[in-house]
C-alpha cells in the first residue's frame, strides 16, 4: 500500500484495526482494472474509505462511500461508541460528513472516492449499477444489517467481492447481525469465503442471485 495513504488511513478517525484495514485494501486489489465501481456502506469519518480508495487508485475504479453521516445506533448519546465532539451543536445531532470530507481531501482521493450522503434504504431502492466490491459496515442492529444485505448484495457481480466487518462467531465478542448476514451469504450458495482477518470476512460471488 502506498506509504502516504497507509499513514492517512491509520491516522483517520474510526474503529478499524490496521490489520483489518490492510486486509480490506488487499481484498479490493482483486477487483478488475477499470471495471465496475466499489461501494461501502458505513463510512463514518473516512478510515475504511482511504483503504478502499488506495485500492481504487491501483485498480482504476471508483469507490462510492454511502453514509447518512448521522451516526449509527452505537454512536448515539448514551452508547459505548458515542463521540460528543462530532455532534453539530446547531441541531444536536451527529454530523461526521465534514470530517469524512477532510479525511478524503487530505489523502488526495477526491477523484476516486465519491460520497453518497443518504440513508442506505433510500439510495438502495434506486441503485442499478453492478458492483465489483460491496463492503457492509453500516448499522449493526438487526434491521439495518439485514436490510443492507438484502438491498445491496444483488448488485455484486459474479466474481465480485462481498466484504463484511465486525463478524464475531462468539456472541461474547460482539453483536450478532453482521455474523448473521455473513451466514446468510454462505447459506445462499452464491458466495464462498476467501479470507478472514480479525472480524473482517471476504467472500466472492460465484453465481448470480
């Protein structure tokens, strides 16, 4: 990985460990050069988008980074991962978009990483572009996680990649929904697992939905 982009990714605000970030980058290197775009669900402040954006440069593709930038349920006040300094005082709600934009700007990736600001449900209902890679790291509650799986995995092209973050087989280690959608992907018979690093799972589509 380009050393400057690696440094930018590691310095960016977020919750992805470096080994998982590098695994995400390396997985994204497996998409075809100049092929279909990549898309991530759940960008937060841009950490994963830098890892994916670095691969997008090398593969000559575009990454669409989808997030409503109001924080998922675990980022809200009273929850473990709440960060009060990200709250917009004018409206009293989280707003991670400015920090995301600054992260992508400082990494020099604005020509490769395109921010999609909106709800996954709304955007997904109108999306009709095939994807070379889909990274699911949005809301980890049951409804948003399963909805993202149902809305977006049909767009992954055959031989394309589905990458899921925060997959914990042991319930003591983390929430169940990412693990559940990982199991759904395998049980569908349309995906095979290609790799696992920490809580990151990389699967490749082998057949059309």
